[in-house]
């Protein structure tokens, strides 16, 4: 029996609203950046795990072609906490704790939201393998949103 639902499936509507509201609590220093969301349902522990993150920007063309960077961001922690009916734990992880820890630096919120147990992580960077959220064309300085 599979115990995790992968992000490729359509989330329940309450979870879409929750993810969108969590994304609105992120403010990028450079203006609008794509914000991604991964989730899965851990049936064994009856908890929805949600990761929200700002997409990277990849430079296309010129001497820095292929270079990626993450935009600085701010997180309104009070706004995120207000998404929960009840917050059991808030923590910060300063860096990856193992070689396979693709969440690395993040703020974590655990509690009940809309009647469901939720573990929300707001990541400093998008998980490895996610791909850039936007590209910056060096020849004209235009940003192209990919997701």
C-alpha cells in the first residue's frame, strides 16, 4: 500500500487554498518571483506535508549563461501562523542536516489547519531537481516565467 501521495496529483481544494495563502506570506526582495509548492499526504501519520518555496532564476545567454540564483525573500510568520486553527510547533532549520536533506534551510510550522494536521515548511531555496521558476534573458534583460 502506498503511504504517500505525490505532488503530481490534484490536491484537495482546502489544500490548494492553504498553499496559496502560505505563498502570499512570502515577499520577494526583487518583486514577483514564481512560488512553488510540493505536498504529500502521509497516511500512516495522518498529516499533510507541504513545502512552499521561491523558484530560482536562471540566466540565459552572455558570460553568465546557465548561472542560477535565488531571490532574497521575507516571510510574514504571523500571517502563516494565522493560517492554522492551532499551531503546535514553529522551528527553523539553519541548513541541511544530511546529504539527502533537500529541504535544507527552512521555517517549519506544525499544527491543524482547516481541520487537518499539516506540517508546512517554507524553504529558502527550491528543492534540487525542481528547475528554474524563471529565466533572465541577458540580451534584453527580460524575465520569462516558466512555472
